[in-house]
């Protein structure tokens, strides 16, 4: 994996911290109108830095895991958009009745965040173990 620069590492860290602060404040109903935007900015920073980190090797397993990680990043961003909709109900008018809106959209950001977090933890663990195996294998000449 190509290492991130110092600036990229800082943006990645700031993005992760903003995601945690935004999701925590939103879940505990503290300044929801602001917390959802904090989470979305963090998710965008986190996803941008993670997608820009490239793998230059030939291992198909790591390439597949990077694609899954990109899917998790997309889910993080979509969960932020659904969080914003939960706070402001922008999509409310697209549904015929309020019950359908509640069943389909309202508070579904939690599900996307959970799936993205599980995918992220799985891929990060697997990529690190695959890279260790790749580094430990002797080079054939």
C-alpha cells in the first residue's frame, strides 16, 4: 500500500474524529442540525483519504478488499446524507404519506453506518494481515 503523506494522515484522522463526534452528538440528540453536517464533512474527508490510498501490488485479495473498503466509504457518505434528511426531512415531500416516509427513510442512517463500520473493520483487519504475509514471503529469483 502506498503510504499517506503527513497531511493526508492528518485529514484522515480529522475525518474519523469528526465522524465520531457527529454521530455521537446526533445519536444523543445534541445539536442535531449541526451534528449531521459535522458527520458528513468527516465522512467525506475519511472516504476521500481512504480512496486516494492506492495499492500498487498484484495481490487480487487486497484489490478485492480495497473495493469493499470503497463500498464502505460510500455507505459512510450515504449515512451522512440520510442523517441530514433525518434532521431536516428533505425527502418528506416525495412520499405520499408520513408513515411510508418513516418506514423507508427516517433514521435509516443507523443501518448504513453499522454496515459500513463492519465492512471497514473487516477489510482493515484483512488487508493488514495480507500485507504482513506479503512482506514475509521470500522473493523468488
